[in-house]
C-alpha cells in the first residue's frame, strides 16, 4: 500500500475544503450541479473520444494498482535475489533451479527461466535481445498509461471554462431585467465555479497521478535493466561478488546500502623474466 499517495490525496482534499470554508460565509455556493455535470461529464466524454472506452475505464484499475497499491521500488531486495541466483548458479544446475523457484520478482523469475534456453540453439546475444525487448515493451505500456492521465488533465480546465462561458452568457442575457443589478454578483460567482472545478480536477488529481505514474515507470525500467544485466552476468558465470557490484552500478552510491569489506581478487602472478 502506498501511504504517500494516501497522505497526498488526503492533504489535497483538506487544503481544498479548508480554502472553501474560509473564503466565504456561504460555502454552499461552491456546490453547483451544472458545473459538475459540465466538467465531469465533458472530461469523460472527451476521454472516450480520444481512447477506447475500455481503456478509460481501465484507468480506474491503474489508479488502484499503481498509485494506491504500489510503493517505492526496493532495488536492494531485487539485487539480493539476483545475487542469490548467481551464488546458486555456481553450485550447479539443480541448485539454480531451486533458487529460481524461490524468486519473488516476476520479471526476474521469468528472465532466469529464459537461461534454460541456453541448452538449445540460442545465443546469449539473442537472449539479451529477448529480455531487453520485454523490458522495453513493459516500459512503453506503462508510459502510455501515464500519458493517458496527462492528456485527460487538459480537459477539466477547458470544460470549466466552457461552464463559465455559459454562465456569463446567461448572466448577460438577464442584464435588462429590473433586478439585474442584484443578481450580477451571485450569478458571476456561480459561473466561475465550473472553472474552479476544472482547475482542481487537473492539478489535484490528473496531473499528480500522471507524474506519479511517470516516476514509477522510470523506476520500473531501472529495475528491469538491473535484471537483464544480472541475468546475463549469471549466464556468463561471473563471480557472485562481481555480479553484485555490477548490478549495484545502476544505483547512486547512497542507494546501494551498507556492505562489508570487499574481498579483492588475488593479484596476478608476476611473469618470469
């Protein structure tokens, strides 16, 4: 569960409600069904025109799974699993197969199972290309989900302005009436509510979700690149410690965690004269 997102949405709602309550004595003016209909209905309609309706409805699942359900990537836990696979691989095929069954990361488990194809007529370069293709495919799919929210963030402010325009037209039509002077203020305030809804929906909901998904997508790509590199090092039967140091190179020094003293490789013997 992503507590950061929960806290962020709770704070956004609190700030918005507090601003409404303190801005006027009659805060009920901010509850306008016409404005809600125009902004929410218009956003959904425009989204369905841009994307298949199934994709639009699927964004709810994306929100629940990746925003509320997902947390920060644990790169060190992933690296520990890669190191465990590297150590098992040097103990033999049977030990490696047992270690693969214990792997929790889905992409690492899938990639490790691909190594068994080395027994067939498949080169290591072809296996690397296969794994990189899978990593890039997931990256593009996740990026498209973030892009959908980013595109949808453009609609609420536009429909909010539409609602305001309709309200102003209605206001101007009634200027000739006897009580027009008394209705100008209340009518203008109601007309501007739609713009308020549009700004809030875009900046408190759609844009933050899009940026969150973009950041998660980048972290996911890093983790998949770590997996690809680690698995190919295992395929080359590299020493376990070298595998660990190599995959940690994808992280910044402060992200690599604590480690013990490095066991340096023995120096090469001097050549006889």
